[in-house]
């Protein structure tokens, strides 16, 4: 599983975590090296920006999946599992209160009360 995590992180890491300034510089350098026009350089920058966002989302999704698998293997409940349990407990508590109210009290004999001697 550790290897899967490493592969996920390595996937597009350089592009994924470049900020806009670094992407602009990379596009400018590539444009100079390849003698691109200003319009082509702009398109390249937009392409790198798009790929960067896609890579960030991919890494995030893959990482989320690995974390969820790990938590499941460790038998740790998710937030959804905890919410469901909380709802279930509240239903049981309110149901218990309703049944307690519905139970009649002890029967008391009618008539005069006499003390035993």
C-alpha cells in the first residue's frame, strides 16, 4: 500500500503543486526554448494551468481513496457511520421515553385503606 501511495504522490507532482507564478515562468522558458509566439506561449500557460489543476484533483482523489481503504482495513468508522449511529441512538432514546410514558403505573386498590395489625 505504501508503494501505491508513493506512485500517487509522484504522479504529476511537479506540475500539480506549481503555483501560477512558477507555471508562467515554465511556460515562458518553454516558449523561448521552442521559439513560440506570444499567442502560443499563452496557450501553453493555459494548458499547463489546466493540467496542474487536473493533477491536483487526481492526486487528491487517489489519496482520499487510499486513506479510505486504509481506514476500512483498520476497521475505523467513517463520519457517515458515526452520524448513522447517532441518529439510531436518538431514535432508540426517543422510543424508550415513549414506551416508559405508555406503561401504566402500579395498580392501587380502591376503597378505604386499612393498616395490617
